[in-house]
C-alpha cells in the first residue's frame, strides 16, 4: 500500500454546513456507543472496494469496516487468526480454510465461505479492473480470469477456489507459497456481502462491511463519518462511538486545527512542526518506528530510463543525495537514512539487512558526477521529481533532495521539484503512465513480510510496480523464495532478489519513516500500529 499521508480540508466550519458531526472538542457522541473523535484524513483515490484500494487513505477505512481471515496484531504486526478458524495445508500449495461461525456483516447477512470466494473472484476478474487484482495471481486460474496481456478473459472465476461447505473452502495455488496464510490480513482478501453484487452502485455510496465500524455518511472533499457497530462479533470492539475522518489538503492546517481544539488527532505531523511538536503536545506526541520506506521510482516505459547505462545515472543520483543531512534538518529524528529496500521493523530474522545497498546509498558527490557522465548524463540535462503537494511535507524534502543533487553536480538546474496539486491527481498520473522522470513512491507495508516490500513493487506487472520495471532474474528469485518451506532459506533468497534491485538501482531508497501523530487532551489510549495507522478502536474519548 502506497505510503500517502493525510490530505486536507479547508475549514472546520464546512462540516457544519454539510450536517456532519462537529469538530474535535465538541463532545459529539455516537448514540449509546460513546463519544466520537475527529481525525485528519485524505480522500482516497478509488472507491472503497477492498480489491481496488492500494493507498493509505482508503486503506484506513477498510481496516475499520472490514475484518478478514487474518488480522495483524496492533503491537507486533504478527498475523493472527480473525475469521479463520483454521487454515490447513500439507504441501504449501493446497490450503483448506475454515471460517469461524457467528460472524455477520453490519447489514445482518451471515459471513460464509461463499462471501470470501465471491469477493476473491470479483477482485481477480479482469473485467472488474481492480487495482489489487495481482494479489490473487498466486491462485490457480488467474491467467484465465486476468490474462497478463490484457486480452479477453476466458473465465470469470478462479479455478483454484472451491466452496466445500457453508464455512469451508479450498485454495489451490499455482506455485508453493509457504507464507500465503500470513498475507490474508490484507484488505484485498476481505469478504463481501451479497449487497455488494446485487446493488453495487448503492454499496459504493455507503459500503457495508463486517468490522467494528460502519460507514454513516461520506461527503467527498469534506468528511467521512464512521460509527461504532454495536453488534460487531469480534473481540476488538470499538471503545469509542465512532470516528469523523476530516479531509485536509494541507496537513499544516490539520495541525493548526489540532492546536486550536478543532481536531482530535493528526496522524502525520508535518515537517514544519516537528521542531515544535514536543513542546506543543508533550506526551501527546507519538514518534514510533513503522513499516514505511520512502523511495524515488522511475518510469521504465520511458526509454530514457530503460536504455543501456541508465542504471549508472540512477546510482549517480542516489549517491548525490545527502540522506543524513536531510533527515536531520527536515525530519528531526522521524526518518532514518535507508540502507536497503525494506524496513528495520521486519528485523534481521524477518529479512531486513542493514547496509545491503552498499556505497550506492552513501553520499559521494564525486562518484555521483562520474557515474552520471558515464551513463550518458541526465535525460534532457535535468531531472524533475514529481510529487503530490497536498500532503506529507513532500515539497520540503523534494527541494532538499534537489539542492543536494544540484550541489553535488555543480549545476543549480540539474534537479527541480515538480508538484502535482492533489494526491488523487498524482496517483492518476502515475497509473496513467504519464511520468517522465523520478517520482515519489513511498511504500507502507501491507503485511510484515520481506516479500511485501519486493514483489508488489518490482515483480513484472505487479500491482504497485508503477514504473513498470522488469527483470527476469529478480522474478525467478522471487518465485523460488515463495516456494521455500524453510523460512530462513526463503529470506536468504528474497535478499538475493533484493540484491538484483540494488544492482540495477530499480528505485532509489531514501529513508525509513517513523509513524508520527499528535492528539488532543480529549483522547487516551492512542497508539500507532506497525503500519503507522492509528488503532482507532482502542482510542477512548472523554
């Protein structure tokens, strides 16, 4: 899931005009469920279909209104059974899933094995054009339901999925994938009610899920209101009455509203406020490691970045970036210079390998100039780094990266920032393959496996391979790693594949990102999970 940050809203007064609940500090409640909190947010790029959301803002909502077979522990990130009573296999390729009894959607419909199989078939089918379809590519029959060349599909469903009883279904994969069950907490694998299929347009206007919250209303550009679902059958019931997700187009405005008592929670403290946040908020400021890495991606569909020698230009650009100075002066301890393409949150046992990038991630201006010259120079004599200007303090760090590159190359026009107004527009340009130079590509893990930092981003035609990089050796190593039944050997093979990413500088790793948040004195029990998302259901509102 792409690492976006909070996007914004103009003013708190707008909420009242749209007849939604008041701003933070107003003491709103969710009926019998307790008080409601307000949190900064950004409109998602796509409708909130589980298989069509692969960015953070939409993902936050899916995490609140859906529960899948697995759920990631909010402290450790460990994949634990949620709706799965058991997932059994004897060969890491054929799995039998038993769904727990007693679960329903918020509209009263029972969650069954069919709820999962129907949802996965919908997500995989080419005609439904789901952004996360690739997550079903491991299942037998995907090539017929979603042909790689975009040709006509010859099947509407996956042959590898079979409902065998009201609460049981089988999954046959097209290759061994020993950690497949651990991926099933990702929202793309969520179950869907019949209402999704019977009245799709109506469902999109007001999604129905099976999580601790239900959608009350949504005014795009202003606010989404979620309320506690009182009949939620899970153990992780919401302790508050609900959450008002308020849209901001500038997270500095969100921070100002927090300080003014008009907002309860900002889950991405802007860079401009980091020098003041501790004195402003004291122990109501959170800064904790998260499974997020910021990178610069490249458009490999542009011949300038796919020709012979271009890898030297990319390595040269990487060596022209002074990561230590940028993380110190702009991010004040909330970022750490990256030395690989994963995250320290995984730990050494989980695949993180400090220093794997080698000298290509060191600041070496002289070597940078040499490599860029050997690679044929910057395309057109200049690189433009494209980013969305509405969230995440991206202007500050992009300007700093360009200043570093310009100083290293002794050319004040070698690098410039190229802002795009909103996150949605930025994503639309990326998915429309309209990039001509490097662009912001932060990644927030979907599940805590090294595979998730590699396969969705760099495997040929993968769901989040926005630059369309392709390498046969990398793909082969990923396939081999997925088939390993020994976890330690699998990790070694994944790291070999990561070495191919390094050797080609498929993307430039910049820094690992902490989760940061600030909250009002109305709240208690606030924490961020390893994905840097607030654990909303555990927040108490006074």
